[in-house]
C-alpha cells in the first residue's frame, strides 16, 4: 500500500491556487481510496474521479455553464480503468432550461427523460467529487443558497444543500446530522475536506495535476493480482450456542487503516452503530441475561455507548434500519460492559465473536465483553 501511495504522490505536484487544472487525493486512514482531477475554463469543467473501492473504476464528468455562472448542462459516465464503458452503465445527462431540468436516465431498464423544477442555484450532484462541494460553496456565496439534483428517478425535486459559511476560509456541510468541514483559499477553492465527523471518515487534500490514467492502471493491476481494496467495510455474521440459546448477529466490519480507534474514531460519550453501514442485528431464540440484564427472546438492534472508563451495550427494539437511525425511545435495555483494553493482539477490522459464554466486541488492541446466560 505504501508503494501505491508513493507512486500516486510521484505523479502530483504542489497545488497552486491560480491553476486551471487541479485535483484531490482522498484517504481513508492510511489508504488512498480515490483521486479526482479537473480542468476548468471560463464556461466548462471536465473532471475524472478514479475510485479504488470496491474495485477500480473511473467517473468522467463534464459541466457547461451559462454566462451568468448557472449550469447549462451536466453529463457523466462510468468507465473501466482502460477507458472503456463499465458494464451495465450508460451515460447520463442533465440539461437546464429556464427554471427546469431535464434528466436522461434509465428507469426500469428503459431510457427516459424526466423533467423537474430547478430553482436558481440548482447544481447537479457529482457523487464522490470534492470539486462539487467547491461549487456549492461558490453558489451559496453568490446566491445565498444552493439546490442539488441527482440522477435517481425517485428524486422529483432538488434538495437544498445545508452548506454553512463559517468564515472567509472555512465552510461546513451538514447532511443527515453529520458535518463535513472545508478549508478554503481566499478565492473560495477547497484546499481540504474533513469528513472525520461523518460515518465515512474521509479526508481529502488539494493537489495539482494527478495522472488519473497512471493511477487507474496501477490500481487495476492490484485488482488483477487479487489485491483489490474491496468494500470499505465488510459484512459478517456470528452464530453461536450459549447455554442452549441460539445466538445470531449480523454486523459491518470497518477497518482501522492506521487510525486510533477507541475514544477517537469511536468517540466517547456518543452512540455508535457497533460496526458499519446497516445497523447491527441481534437475535436469540431463548430468554437471556446479559451482564445481569434480562433480554427476552427476539430480534433487536445493538448499539454501543462508550465512555472513558465504562461502556454500555444498547439493546434496541427497532430493527432493519440503517446504522445511523438510532431512536432512544425504542431502547429495551442498556447492558454494562467489561473493558478489554490493552489487548496483546490487534484486530485490523472490528470483530464480534462469542468465547465460551461471553460476547466480545474487539477492534485494534481494545474493546469490550459481556457474559451471556440463559434464563
């Protein structure tokens, strides 16, 4: 991985604010997971984003602008690393006319054109683009608000972007309660994007002229050698029998990637989804006693509430939700946990498992445990 990062950095020169070409390096812990490059003229931006997770692909996009700075059109396509079209994808396009936007999308396997209202300040959403956030900042500065329209046919109208201008050199985007911070140049260019307070945890820094072709080829070679980065967080299940009770757990397994975990990546005094992506599901076919707390047979969602010297496993009655959808009113119980910090063996990915009659929650060199008994 260090060799890959070194080869990427070797293709990148120091960023100069006045450059018409630029880009961003996106990292998740120690891993570089995406690189973006763009070229900007007075009325046009052409960009590419090469992504490494779960496998290497390239998003190519083009924006055309009217004389007043509003977007005239946007188009994008997903490519293989060699530049050919990715399987099961088609180019997509938006055309902005007056107060409307026309979207050419695929719906139920058919190419269709959808019309929607597009208030002044509407921008096309560019998934994974840091430059897109720069456009949102500029639109908010110029007009006071920005709207965002995506290609999902289920979206019938633009959504207002909650971009907050903090100072002349900083801004903050709030989405679903999570905050992404931006460091800005005097001209309003994004120099750094910090998503450490979001569930994605990405950090992006501005660079100049990254060679997308070279990077995509290097990552594709790693894919072909069986060294693809894969999903940022894998999914796993735990099945065990404890005192005659059949225990089943389904959870996401994020990786440490060189980051400090307990108290940092998983902050104290906050509710954590106990994994990644979809909520952690727990099922028992018999009544249990966990850490001295009665848990009736059934299916639940598990969360974690850690503090510096103590922690609780939250057993929640709501099921099937995304991991960030926590409703405290649905709590069944809070189970006290034993601290298992300063372990001798480090777990790169968060791991839940049953040892004897104890449920373990371990990551890096720390974690928690709780004894399970049947009633």
